[in-house]
C-alpha cells in the first residue's frame, strides 16, 4: 500500500507543476498511459492468486481513481487560470461612458439650398421640383435655344437612351425647364376658370402672378476646380403684367444681402446674352470687407424673359412679362464658407464636411 500511496503522491506532485495543458497530458502519460506506472501494476497481477488479485486490484483501482481526480482538478485549475487571463486582457471598464456614434448633418450645399429656399419663400416664391432626365424640347427648344446652339453639342451635354433622333432625352443642363413646366401647369389651372373657351390660343386672361424658384442637380461635360460634371443650380422666375427689370434688381439685391448677411454688399448688372432672356445681364457682387473685399465676383445670369419663352409657357407676351435668373448654389457655398475648390464638396471626406455642422 505504501507503494500505491507513493505513486499517488508522485502523480499529484507532477500534476501540480504542469503549467500548460500539454505539460499535464505528458504527466498523465507517466501514470495512466499505456506504459504508465499504474498500467504496469495492473499487468503484474497476472501472476497472483485469485484472492490476491481481488485485494490487489481493489487497491490499484482506488489509487487510479485518486490520480484521475487529481488530474481533473488540475485540468480545471488550468482552465480557470486561462479564463482569468483572457478576462483581464479583454477587461471592459463599465464605469466609462459608452462610445457614441458621431451625429450626422446636412451637406454644406444642402444648407445653402435650404437657405435660398427660405429667403425666396419669404418673398412669396414657390419651390418647384422636376425630372433630371429631360426632353430636348423643355431643356432647349422651349427656352428659345436653336438647334445649332453650342450647348446642344455632344461635347457639352450628356444625352441618354430614350426619346428619338429628333427629340432626344438628356440630363438637364440647367433647371430652367422647370420654369416652363411650372408656368404651363399654372396657366392650365387658371385658364379653365378665366378663359375656358380659349382652345389652343395663348392665354391672355387674368391670373395670379407666377413666382417660383427651381433648385436642383444639373449636368454638363465640365470638370475643374470651379466646375463639376454634376452641379447644383437654382433658377428663378417672376411673370406678371407689370414685372420689370427694376423688380429683378431689387429682388436679387435683397436676396444677396440677406444670404451673405451684408447690407453693404454691392451688385452690378453687366449686359450679356442668353437665348431665353432679352435684355440679359450677368450679375456680379462685390464685398466691401473681408478677404474678397474689392473684387467683383460673378454669381448669376439674368434678364427679362424672352417673348418666345413667354409664348411657350402658353401666355400672351403682349400682356405678360417677367424676369428670370439662374445662379449656382455651389459657388454661393464656396463664397460663403471660403472654399476655393468645388471638388471638395463631392469627395466625401468626413473631415472636410464635418466643419460645416
């Protein structure tokens, strides 16, 4: 029995110094393996008598059970130690505040569009939305742009599938088509009330004035620091019986001073040419203070709506007159925030965009 007790104590000692599961399995093999000490004792029982086998076998089994119990205890101890090490390595301090996702915000150009809509809304202008894939008629013909105009060139315009050879579809090059669409719907609405027997003739009856802006995305084949193939534009239209160039100057001057929050902002209207207005003018602004002080900066095109365009709206140009303007919200955003490269707005760099939130 002393021999068996010595083997059990020896096994416990071997198991206690094992620091890895592999070390423990090697120690197990010394006692319970095919050539282990307990296994060798079991083999030696063959030469014993029947009575000796009973007593000897019972004693060996008790020793084997004691060794297996010590082995399982050590296995559990090693597993617990490994778990503790893992928990310490992956410890989470629940007393610290959680990591929150950054709060998003509107794109700087979207902020500008909202600002434009709010300012013109305070002047009584509606906001019109329309398709970005337009027909040739709404994008060019209805706006008094002849077929040989350079803007119709494949080098300046994105044409898309659909339509026909004589009436192709294209990505709109400006939001002016919405002026025609809005005006036509406006005339249809009131012509039924005031002039139901007009047939196909131009409407010359009484109706409320047309006062609308059309902001949205537009597309042209152009790309550099101040131009993008996709850009934003905002067109404006005011048509009535007594709408003059003076009204255009007052409305746009008031808009610019409100937008830039500068009462000393100076505007000038330079004579120009656009197929859809007559007379036409480019609009420049000049800041009196700040880094751009003293420089003239072009911000919009404008003019009295051409009589042919008034006709394409379904109105009688002998009675109705108005003005239109078109400006680039992207450029206004650049001026307002002091950005010198338009492409930064569309690169998707969070570090840049987060500055405007």
